[in-house]
C-alpha cells in the first residue's frame, strides 16, 4: 500500500521492486551455489554424501526466489515493521561469540550454545539457563551428526574432545 492508495503497488500495474530484487538475488545465489556444487570432488562411498547438501540449498533458494518473483507481480511484500536495535545487538553478540569461540579454541558446541541462547534472548526469551541447556543439546546433536555420521570435522574445543 505504497503511495497512499489502497491498492498494493503490484495491482496498479507495477511490480513490487523489493520482492523483485530479493527474488532475482535469491535465484542468482542459487545459481552460484549450484555451479560451485557441481565442481565439488567429494564423493561418498555409500548413500548421500556431503556434496548433496549444496544442491538441496540451491533448490530451496531457487524456490524462495520464484516465490518472491510471483509475490512481486501479484501483490507485493507487506510493509515491514521497524527494526529493534536491541534485538539486532543480541544477535550480533551471538554471532561475535560464535566467531570468538571458534577462533580461540572454544569449539563448535560451545559456539552453538552461546549463539542459540543469545538469539533466543533477542527474540524476547528470558530463560537464560534453559536456553543454554537447549543450545548445548542442539550443539552436541549437530556435532555428533556431522562428526560421527557424516564424518566431517567441525572446530574442536574441550567439549568435543570428550566424544
């Protein structure tokens, strides 16, 4: 409902440029990921290997891009709410803690635990110890999935060395 009229921009004959831009960008990123995935030489001796995931991601990004293109011509994106700088700050702190843990030897599990708890805080949750426990459980599960089942190495820290 831009320009003060009651009709969405796309219904007045013009596509929503925000949705159009995002759709084109998502499709471009999907094409880049697909091209890079096709050049991987990682093979699995059985079943699906780690090279399959970039193909899945590229297909999902392309589907999202197509959805945005359709939205651009059928009604446009809704007007976004104002951002919350405090929530963005918590998420930035979570990402900084993730990078710091990995860079300084804290390991993947601790990094994931902190990222989860601080992101939950950004979304308004105030149960820090419960969020740390949930983050720890998720971090351990993801680590075991990648390290033991897919045999990929993740940044190791003191917790990972217990496994």
